[in-house]
């Protein structure tokens, strides 16, 4: 039996309702080092194609959250992305700007997946997927989000270009 997005994420939301009791000491936070080791282990398990899996995971969560919170339109989507990245500590969105109706530039600092790395490759697949999912839910159109610069490659920030694909 295949679980659907709403069912599996509904279970996650239900599990988070009683954190005061279930994680009375630790609460809703986890160290970044633990997350990075989990991600690195998943790369070992999934292989070099892990990036597309992380992108899809971000996309599914972005769609689910934005639909559930009623995000509508491009401007609202960009504001939502800024807020969620700060709230979840995925990164700090310094710029989220529509270039035109079909193109958006997003600049992020302090990436949870890339800050501190120096590996000459892009690492922010999850964040790119989340952005694509939010944009999809908010506009009804398909968006492709590509990370074009990453701090792990030596850039000052991670820069993403989102293109509406219809």
C-alpha cells in the first residue's frame, strides 16, 4: 500500500502535537550535526543520485505546507519561503525577487545543508525542492528551481533561479 502525501505528513503533524510530553527535555530542536550525518548517510545509501531524492522530498513538503496554510500567488509564496526558512533554520533568505512573471531569483545565506562545507558541488537540493513545491502550490503552475551558486562551491551565498514551466 502506497501512502499519500497528506496521510504521511498528517501523521508527522499529529506526532508533533504533544512534543511537550513526548520530548519534555529536548523539545522541537535537533543539532545540525545530527541532521548532516543523517543526510550524509542517506547519500551513502542512495548514491550520487541522492540530490533528486532530496529535491523531491523538499517539493512534497513545500506543496503540503503551502496548500495547508492557504498560500496564494507569487508574492505570498516568496514571503512564505522567507518565513519558513527562518522558522525552520533551513537558511536565511536575503533576497526573493520576481524578475518577471515567470522567473524568480532567491539568495540564501547560512544554508543548513551547505554552510561550512567546501566540496565544490551544490548541496541545497532539499531547499530548492521546497521552493518549487511552495511555488507550485501557490500559483498552480509547475516551477523548476535550480541552485546556480552554492556556498559549498566557495560562493558568498547560495543563489537559486526559479523558472515557471506552465
